[in-house]
């Protein structure tokens, strides 16, 4: 059978299932206003979706492992005369349920009104304030939604090998080893393939029996979710990854500010959706990665006390100098090679590149019902119209306050004092909803050692020193760190992966034989001039 002109086809492996988003997802789309958040990809009917090109790219990246281009025969190549990919990946519509309609199309597309917002800001290393021209945000699909997955692999010779490779890929998707979309280094894009509903069909076109089975829709063509594992998939070596888990608890309120305030408090913590009826507090991976990067820069600049790290020029603070300030900020980000390799290069600095370190989103171990959070933000406008407004608002505030206290959050009033009169300054009274007794899940980091290449020991040394300072309580998390927020206590840091053969705690890692070569590499690195 030869359904495609010029291509011989003996068999087809067809996988149909659903990817559950276990972290927020962002796949960039077309934006018209540069002042708006980075938009999500939207199809022609106004529905969020993941383009097939995006899915194919991340699937190929995982299968290539440590040898990009090793599977050109499967995924296609543009070199020489080139040839098309034998893997066909369809667009994946984002839905609220893993269900198809009577036309075998996703039945419950996600409404764009349900998208969340993730703010980001660059902190100037000199002033400690927000860097000019570095305030932005992105729209994300919340965790707990679904992406339709449809993959076909067309075989022309070794069908058993292609089946084994498909099994390996599906196993990786079930284990959450494949990331989708942008900002995966900031914890976005984690997905997991569901075992049910799932369908894997293997069609044979090189025999009359196989063709008849396709025409009759023979159930024997279908396989379950369990991989067959009959053949070695022959995949390139997997990428080496070091995983880090940080067990911690807050000593002071820890939060990242939401983009907008509410009726109950002027400043609210950032939240993310847990399920259809609950939200929880979240520390975005970008926030965690940002504070670690800032401290790593401090570590390296302190170690280079001879001043070999070239300083960016100091610029006058003028309203017309914001572009110059942002250029200087980007230059500082790109000065230090070890920091650049671990955390990534700035857009307008040297050669662009993603960092090897990934910081997952960290969520609180508390769930807030939607109706309570609506009352906090002001989205809930219910109540008895006949009741006086002041009485209704006072009763609502007392009820909301009590319920939030039970969840470990309290509203705190703040006022700025006039330096001349000693009294409250006009217009400087504000309130903050402080999560003073909220527990959090562990902070999870990972480092792609394959991406670091020959510089892995230098970057690993910088990471170990940064983790040591995190364990020592020298790195606050979240917003308002200069106002008493963000202090934490680290109970344990565990590292799993190369260069250690088994999981080790941070003190064990620092005193292990492997740390000796890491320390030598760091010393040699610091002796080199930074251009």
C-alpha cells in the first residue's frame, strides 16, 4: 500500500490519547499589543491549542537524547536532498475533560477566559528595584487540563523497531519526562500521558490479511497501554540529569504578588488552580530561579574579588535613560560564563541559550475554595440587596477573615509615616493578605548536565555553593524580602543523579570524593579572565 506519493508504506502505528497538564502550559501565539501578556496559541475558532509542530519538536528532542539528529531517518532531515518525517503529529486541542464527541473530536475545549497570568520582572542587581523594560507576563493554561495527542508512525521496513520506539516514547510521556511549550526551565509544560482513555493500533499493509483487518476494523489490531518491549528501540543515550529536592518551611510569610489586588486586601498572593473548585498559592519556577540566579551572581562576583569580572557602566537615573539601563542590566546578566551556562543567556547579550537549570513551580499544601477566593478578590458580588451595604460588607469581611485564618492567612494593615509630622502619610494606608502559617511542597530543581558539556563541573560547583547558602538561610524567597517576608528554614537538600551513584544529602555531596574534582574545576575557572 502506498497512500503517500513516493513513499513506500508497510505498516502504521497509531497512538491516540490525552496529555494531562501537571504544571501550567504556555505555547506562544500571535500578539497584537506589546503591552499585553505573551499570548497563548489560539486556533481559527478561538480555542487554545498546541500546534503539531510544537509537539513534534519536543517529542523528537526527547528521542534524540544526547545525540541531536541521530534519528533523522525517523523524524526527517533538511540536509542534502532531505526527506520528510515518518512521524505525523496532529494539533492538540486543550480541553477541560478527556472526552470526544460523536465526531471523534475533543468535546470540551478550554475557554480562553479560564487562562491564568504569570507575571515576571527583572530585578536590577545595583538598585535592587525592578529593572526598566523588564516587566512582562504570559498567559498560561492552568494545570489539570488536557491536550489531545494523536501520533502516527509510518514504517517502510523495520516495523518492530518503530513499535519499540513508539513504546519508549509513550513510556516517557507517562513518566512526565517530556516537556511541552515555552519556559520549561521555569517549571512550565509538564504533562503526563493518561493510561485511560488510550488507544494504540498497529496496521499492516504488506499482506492481504493485514489489509482486510484494517477494512474490517479488527479489534486484534489494538493494544493496551502496557508497552510490548519486544525489540530494543535503539535510541541514543539519554541526557544526564541531576535532580535536587529541597525540603523547607517558611519562617515568615512567603508569597509572590498577584498582578492585581482585591476588595479584601490591596496585595494578594499569586494563586494557581488545583481543580475546578479550588485554587492554591504558588511560587512560580521563574521566581525561584530568579532568586537563585541573583545569589549565584553574588557568589561568583564575590569569589572574583580581584575585580576580573568587568562591571557594566553606571548610568545616571533619568526618565529618558530606561533603554540604557535595561541594556546595562542585560550586560550584567551575561558577564559571568558559569551563571550564563546554569541559568541561561539574556536575549540581547551574547549568544542566546537556555540555561541548564530548571526550577519547578512550588505550590502550597492548602486549597482555597473558589467562593472564598472570589470574596477575597471581589469577584463575588452576591448578598441580600435589602441589607445595608456597610453591614453586608462588614459581615462578609469577618466571615472571610475567619476562614482565611483557618487556612493560615491573615490580612495585615500597613501605613507609611510622614517624616515631618510623624503621623500617617496621606494615601499610604494599604493591606496585604499574608500567608503566615501556610505549608509548602518541596522545591524541585533539575540540571541538564548534557547541555553543560565540558563545563558541567564548574556549573555544579556554583550550584552547590548556592544550595549551601539556601540551606543556611541566606536566600529569601518571594516578594517583600526587605520587609520581613521570605525567610525560610531548609530541613534537607537531596541530590539524585550524576556525578553521584546514589542519592546524597547536600552535606554528603560537599564532603564526597566527587566534590574534589568539582572544587578544582571551580578554582581553575576563577583563575581565568572573564571578557
